[in-house]
């Protein structure tokens, strides 16, 4: 598929037309005036996409994926997590959950073993 014109509009139209489940996009590093005047198309894609988006920074090294880190401020086990587990299985990768507690949260009150048990059930 080749389209000409505005990046975001064309991507969103293609997602809809082709019933896309996952978009993989390269992420360049624009800075200064370019970013100020044009914004971050990658950030807009993440905000407006109706499907999952995987960003790949142009400066990252190509290598096999062994570990996926899920950075989260919520520990809700929704359908997203089930999709991530399926994705990790395809890559034969493990998932590491990286959770940030709010400073007001009592970390000791968190049921870690119960959470891990619910993860394994998913």
C-alpha cells in the first residue's frame, strides 16, 4: 500500500480500511524547531490509533526479543494483558511487569502473591 499525503490521516485510514490489529512504526528523534512546529507524529499515532501500536526507535539495535517489560501504573488484568501474553508466546519471550506505586499507596498492603496467581491464570 502506497499513499501520499499526511502521515497520521493516511495511517488511521489504512488501519480502518485494512482492519489492522497491530501497527509497527519507526520512531525518529526529532528535536528543536522541527518538533515544536510539527509535533510528534508518533505520539499522535499512539493517542489516536484504534489498535495496538509498537514503536521501534530508529537508534535501537536490532536483536532478538527475550524479555518484554510492561510498564504500568495500574495492575488491572484486562484484555490487553492477555494480548501481551499471546504476543510474548509468539516471540518465546518472558514478560516483566514494572509497576510504579503512587507515593500515597501503602506498598505493603499490595497482595503480590495474589496478583501473581491471577497472572498465571490468565
